[in-house]
């Protein structure tokens, strides 16, 4: 699936739902996009990398309710976690889009109106099987033993009038397009999957949700009683971020668009999205690159199993470079892969510490010892030992093809083949023997030069995957990464004073007791879910007061909420999500801390005039109370 290399490159990740914190799966897709982005930039293509968060829909509203936040507070918080995470994983995106951005919302309205005006959206009553977890209707055929394949719960039959998008009209066009463009969806297994799905008649897509059921979304421009279905809203991010319809970035980058997604969202990207684009008169994307799923210790990652991998924890223990290398090396793009920590440690010790790290330190040590750390001049010498030059050229060529084809693990295995050739070259040419004889200096010089030049090329090749190591390695040779053209043989300058070597990757001691590892982890422990920093002035805006609960009662139909009357120097009604932890009797007469200038909010039909502060961790909740007698109304600083 080789692609011709143009001078423009546009790559996107899915925009992630904000109903869960970022995990290994999100990290993988985003690192893939980052690696591809850095590679194409290194090839001097003008490149753009988009990521972001998908913030509308039922799921978000439910998650916000669970955490006692408004949808807006909640999406700001989780979107912030994603935005804060990426720099820690050395991800350098060009733009972060949120579907709550006003620009995006306007573009969605614009496109809906366009498709509506063209007659491809119609209004109809529909009765169907709806899964609230997936926020979509299912056909009987799609259910497994009558339950939702993702949630394992039976869907509910609901009947409502809605707007539908005539996808069926475009089915034959899409089949023809996929057949005429073999790399439109790649790898091939996913192209085949979409084609086989398209053998059955395509249902029209319900693209609205009545506001009676959901208000957290983008209103339909032609009917204010409805909001837009999340997928119709979310997919448009790929062009709204570029300033569609007349933004300069749209004009420049959209014709070269490549999406990266996992197999879970093949259908919206392989079917809905191209049809939406076609119906709106917009050219379709160039490639949809689909990868498999990371499982953990051979099972699906899931909150209920408790095996969700936090990328920041791994980064803190093993370092970001090793983590990125492992992800790119271990997964064959397109297939599922298994994550386990011992495989990660094995890769660090053998590929990074042993093969690469030792090669760097051995080579530099020899250059120091035999040539005082100065790159030898071989311009007048025969360079007979340059099997390394041929090996380097082969490695660069194969690497280049694989990187363009998203075959990252293959690209890296070509690089590591080259590393093995270099290590063998040292053993075969035995520089320490040549150094024993002063008349062999002209033989020794090319060996050391070839090795140093090989390191320079390696340093360049690893840049997209391990940018920091690449920088460190090249700094030893007084070089900088980031230019593929500089990877041709023979550019290392004679006379360069080399830096002293350092350990690039310390070996991980596999014999250390789990306790020692835990202690290390504790010492390096950092908060991973810290909200974005605010200034003192911003904090000062919050008015916190001591209050006393005068009365409390359960709220009908709610398992979580208690209605409190609190004296904070004036009487307030406050709805608090503490009913699972405090009975009305437990809380009456307690002194509490109240956020007193919070905008009132409606909860279960009651106006809540403030918020009671509590420490909340998983299923535990403990309200904050002053440890000494202080009058109500006292300010909390
Ligand atoms: N919001 C939609 C995408 C809209 S794009 C217009 C969505 N969000 S998501 O948060 O559920 O992210 C799904 C994506 O996260 C997958 O397609 C994949 O990129 C990544 N992954 C989530 N779990 C994963 C694994 N276990 N393994 C690999 N990647 C996975 O769907």
C-alpha cells in the first residue's frame, strides 16, 4: 500500500469522547499520528496534525451527572486531561479541536443545512431498538442473542419522529469509490470488511435526537426541537478545524487528508463520513488507516475488569521514549496486540539498552580512545570496510516505504536489523586489534568513521518514534534530527569533536522485588488528573463559606441527591449528590463548606443555590467540615 509522497500531509486522530479518562488505546492512536506527522515533517512536507475531543451526546450528560458537574464543567475538565496528557507523551499536534468550539458548531449547522437543502435529509417516524449506551438504533440483525454487541444489554424499543439522512442513495457510489481506490481504506482487511457490509442494503441514518430526550448537542438549523446525532456532529471536526469552507488550511490540507482510527469506529469513518462528504459536495478523504485493538494481559481493557492501562504511569516508570518505541514496535498496524509489562521490559533491555545503547557507547568509547573523540578524516583513504554504507542505504529505503505505509513495526525492524549489522561489524573488524598496530591506523580510521556515520543515520531514523533519544544521540555527534535528506551516507564531517557518551537506556532490573518496584513507583508518583493551572486571582473568585445544615430530605426518584437547607449567613437550598453516603439524619446539624457564589442550577426540578464541598474517591464521599467551632458565614480561604 505504498503512497506517492507529495509535499502536503494532513493527519487526524479520532476526537475522543470525554466520558472517560485517556488510556493506552487513546495514547497509541495519538502516538501513531504523531510518529507519522514527525516522519512527514522530516521529509519536508508541509504537515498538519489534528486531535481533539468529542463533547456532545447522552454519554457525556450521564458522566457529568455521575460526577455532580454540569456538562460544560465536565467537558472542560476531561478535555483538559487530554490536552495536558499529549505533551507528556511527546505528542506535538498542530491543533486541538473540541466539538463545543463555536466555529465547529457553526460548520456543523452549515453542512446540515446544505444537505437538507439538497433534499438528502427527510423527516419520518421511526420505531426501533435503541441502545442508550451506544446512543444508536440497532437492527435485529446487528444484535447478538438479542443484546447490544458492545454493552451486552437488551435495547429498548422506542418510537419517535426524527430526521434521516438518505445514505441508501449513495451506496453504489461508495462501493464504486472503494473499488476504484484500493488504498482508500487500509489495511485491506478493513476495506474488505466495509465492502462486505455494503453488500446488504444500507439503512438511512437517523441524524437527530429530540430535545425532549437530549439537549446537550448542536441544534438542527432547520428544526430547533432537535439536536444533531453525535456522530454527524463529530465527523465534521476533520474539516471544521481547517476552516471549511473557505479557510486556507482547508484548501491546502483537506485534499491530502488521512485519518487514523481503530477498528471500533470503522463504520462511521468508512461509510457515514464519505457519504456525508459526497452529499455535501465535498471531496472525500485520501486514506482511512485502521488499526487493531490493544488488549491487556490477553483480555479486553475494561473498567470493570480493572485492567485499564494509564499511559502516564508507564511513562513515569519506564520513560516516554521506551513507551513509544514499545507501542510502535509491538503492534502490527491493523492487527490486535497484547500489552503486558514484562514484554515492555524485555524490549527495553534487549532492543534499547543492549542493541542500541551498547552500540552507541561502544562506538563513542572507541572514537575517544583511538582518536581523542575527533571524527577521523578518511577522504584520502580507501574505505573498503563499508558494508555498513550498503546496509544503511538498504535500511533507509525500506524504512521509508514502511513509514509511508503505516507499517511502523516493520520500519523499526529494518532499523534494528541495521543495528545488528553495526554490532556485527564491530565484532568482525575488531578495532581493538587494529589499534594495537600503528601501521594499521589507515584501516582503523574507516571502521570508526563508518560506525559514527552509521550512528548519525540511526539517530535520524529513530526520530519520529523516539524524538528525545534521537536528539541526545545526534548531539553526541554535534548534529540535529529532523531532516530526512541528511540521511544520505558520508555527511558526517571529519574533525568534529564528539561529546562523551552517556547511558541512553538503563537496563531494568527484572530481579528487583515487587516491593522495590512499588517503592520506586511511589517515589516517582505524580498526580495524573490535575486540572489545568489557574491563577491566584482566578481562585479568589470562588466564595467559600462555612454553613450549617438545618434540614435535609431525600428527593423522590433520585438515589443520589439530598435536598439540604443550609445556613451560610443566609438560608440556601442546596441539592447535594451525597444520598448514598449520608442519610438526612447524618448530615443535619453538620457544619459544611459551601461554594456560595456558584450560579444556581436546576437539579430534579429544584434550584440548587451553591455546592457542598466533599472529598470524593470512587465510591467514597466525605463532606468537608471545619475541625473547630466557627460561626456560619465564615469565609474559607
Ligand atoms: N468520539 C468517537 C470518535 C469520533 S471521531 C470523529 C470515539 N471516541 S473514543 O474515545 O471512544 O475513541 C475511540 C478510539 O480510541 C479508537 O478508535 C482508538 O483510536 C482508540 N482506542 C480506544 N481503545 C482502544 C484500544 N483498546 N486499543 C487501541 N485503540 C483504542 O469513538
